[in-house]
C-alpha cells in the first residue's frame, strides 16, 4: 500500500504539479503550485487560440526579445520548481519505510521523472535563448522605415569574403519589392557588370559622381562601388556602413525605387543554411559544372529534378563555366524561389538551432528586431503566390550604356502588373509558346533573354 501510494504521489506531481502536496504534504505549497500550473495552462490555451486566429501574434511573440527573455527565465524557474516538487513528493512517500526493492524502484522512477521534466524545460529555455540571441545578433538595425507607396523594397546582396579584401565583394544584387498588404513579390535583378549608371540625388556618391559612375571598365562596374568606397572612406564620415550606403544609392539611382532595408548574404555561408533546412529541390536542366573559372572542374551536378545539398545548391547558383552571368542570374532567381516556397514553418521549427547558427554566420541586415514579425507575416503570404521577376540584363538592357528611363519604366510596369494582374479573356485561348532553348542550365539564351530573368511566375520557368 505504501509503495503504491509513493508511486501515485509522483504520478500526481507529473500530471498536476502541487497535487501531491495538497493531498499529503504542505497544502500551502500545493495551493501555490496548482494555481501557477492552472494559470500557465489557461495562458497556454488562450495563446494557442489567439495564434490560430491571429498569426501576427505568433510572429510578434517569437521575435520580441523582452517576451523571449521572460519566457526563458520562466522556463528555468519552472524547471527548478517542478524538480523540487518531485523531490518533495518522494519525501512524502516515506521511502525509508519501504522494502529495499520498492525503495530502489521509487528512487529510480522519481529520478527519471525529475530529470525528464526539468531537462525538457531547460532545453526549451535553451532554444528560447538561442532564438533571443539570434534576433539580437542578426537584426541590429535601429531605424524603422515605413512602406513606400504600399511596398517594402529590400535589397538582397550576395557576396564573397576573402583574405586581404576590404569588406565583401558584391556578387549578386536583387531588390525584393514586396506588397505591404498581400506579400506579392517582384524580384528585380541587377547585373554586377552594369556601368555608366547614376546615383540617387543627394547621396554622397552622387556628389562624387554627378554624371554617373563612368570611370571606365572594369573599375566602375556596379559591383565595384563597394571597392571604390573602400579607397575613399573619408567621404563617408559618420556613416555606419559606407559600402552598403553607396550600393543602395546606386540601386536607387538605377531603379527609381526607395530602398527600405538591406540584407547581405555571405555566399560562403549559404551552404550551411541550405544544409540546415535539409536541402532544396531544383530542376537541373543541364549538367552544371562544379568549379571552373580559373580552377579545375571537379565534377557536375547531374540533370533532373534533384534535391541538392548546400554544396551543390551553391554551385548551381554560382557556376559560370560554360555559361554566362545572365544565365547564372536566372538560376539564382530559381534558388530564391525554391527557398521561399519549400522551406516550411515546420522545417524551421524542427531545425531551428541549426538554422539560427547558419543564418547568424551568413547574413547581416539593417532590419530592426521590431520589424521581423512584419516580414515573417509577409513571407508566409508570399509562399502561396507566384513570384514575378525582372532582370535588367540583355537583350532588354545594354549593361554598358543602360537606358535609365527605360529601366524605371520597366520596373514600374512590373510592379503595377504584380499589383493588378491583367484579367484573362475568355476569347483568347492561344498561349505563347515557351522557349525550348536551354543555355547554362537556364531556359533561353543570351540573345533572346532568359525566361527566369523576366517572368510573372518564376516557378513556372524554373
């Protein structure tokens, strides 16, 4: 009887902390523990109900550093308190009055329950701490920018780090123009070799280059802005990130868009992020060389619908051997589209610690922590919609002598079509035949243009 009683006290503590004390111990402690448990249970149910109705609440909760700090501390206190209740339940069960076999069983069960519950709660506190540190480290911006004409324009820059190199070399530049209400996104790609382009009026770079960046190839290409700034830092006194500031002024001068925020992705760390989410599935239309361009080609990514790991995904996006810059830009857009639509919230939750670690090593951004919930909500909306794309490359744009007025018209038109898609007429059933030529792994060619560089539905041409 005493053995069964001791076991029941521990099971009661597992089911309702404090109930063992209410029945056979210090009732004051029992009342406090059960009330806390009831309050937490009600708060949890209300929180889940609110989350089911208002997703924005969830996004705020998982990105607010104050709330995360409170939850972390609460989980740690709860772990210690619950463990003490298990120990007290063991004491109330009078283990010394039991036979040696029963005594050992009670001690063993109490130890397993105590360590399991406390360990689970402490691990939860650790994950909350990882999330909080991730938000504090990653999203360190201090200025909130509202939407421009109902859209957020975020500059996504991919680059290389290297020994002896100032900063990071911009290798890929894309403006993600996102509808602030629907999340519908247009990706506007800019070639790294564009020259003779203007800077936004009033910027430091516009004062230095009032007639455009025209010092001659290859020193004054778009991806050379960062390097030029490194040699003229005296012009940017008091500017936190002069290289990005100058690059943004170039993007704004070319597209006519006002950039709200920027995010810099170190391509060498991109591999870790893809591995952290379990890889991405891509349509490899031709063998994609691994290596090349001054180094040996060490292999090929085989054609087909393939799930690629981080190493192969990085080479799919970057390879230029037997290809050209614009085909590569098309493949990069396909990788962006795949990441947006394939990485689910469930994947993020189950691989959270690895994703947070990989992301903090590869991404820097000026998006403030207070705005992360807004972009999480927009990303969830964007997953269910096709992504449109416009790349400012040949044959549409002469990158050596770009027609800035034409570029701005095309950008405005792409955004307008994204916001107000044309109605499909019942009298027109003829579909434009899709190009069948594949060059460098992308549909299209240098002379006719690549489908993924200009499409209202990026997923359909990838």
